[in-house]
C-alpha cells in the first residue's frame, strides 16, 4: 500500500454507523404476512460490521421496488446517524433486479473500482459465473454507498474484503471541504 494511502487511512474514522437495506421481495412479503423471516445476508453483514467495531443504526427490508428502495436510501442519506449505506440484493440481471438502477442516479460520484475488484474476487471463487455479478459503490452527501449482491457469500466477500478496509477512507475523502 502506498504511503499516501496509509496516511489517509490513519486519518479516517475508525468506527462508523451503517444503514443496511436488504432488497428482497420474498423477505418483504413474508414480513408483511408476519411470518418468521430468515435474513442470512443481512445478519452476516450486521454481525461482521459489529464484530469490527461499527454500528448498524438503520436496518430494513424492502421489496424489489424502485420507489421503496429509493425512499429507504434517501432516508439513510438524510440521517445524521448514518455514515455508510449497504444495500444487499436486487443486483442480478432478472427484470425485477432494480437496486443498481435505483441507487446509481443518487450517487454524486461512482467508485467504479469497487465493482471491478468485487467481480475479480468473485471470479477467483466462483469462476465465470462472476460475469453475472453487479455491484457498485459511490458517495453521496458525504456518505459511502455500496450495492452488493444478496447471496450470503457475496455479501460477506464484499463486506470483509472491500467495505471494511475502505469505508472510513472513502468517508474521509467524501467529507473533505
């Protein structure tokens, strides 16, 4: 790692407040029917963040619906209790996967390297199926925003290998004046 990157990381906030937004129509429908909802990806994300000294101050499940995804992300962007946002799910290639298309216009700057590196890491683990993977990151309103796949393994990979090492660094730069 470069000397500059090390210096920036040393100046970055160490403990962050995260919003975790799970985009899943099936989980949302079960919640509406008051059924017991299993959320392995959301649970893994929250547990991993907390294990590394961060807090989850906002967590919700929304359906694969553009207006509800946008409303949840905007709510997190406006919250003073949120430093970074992770959306999980709805990043595939089926017609109902609309998370990327919904969140991307809300970003002031996109971090293209996030998706590129995520796919490289995925390729090392799952092979050519990684070409179906969509993931983006960026900044908006001084917050880091990450859209990651909904599979538990993909969510863990993104959080552990990319989000945890860089979220504070991203926020440091996003808040510079």
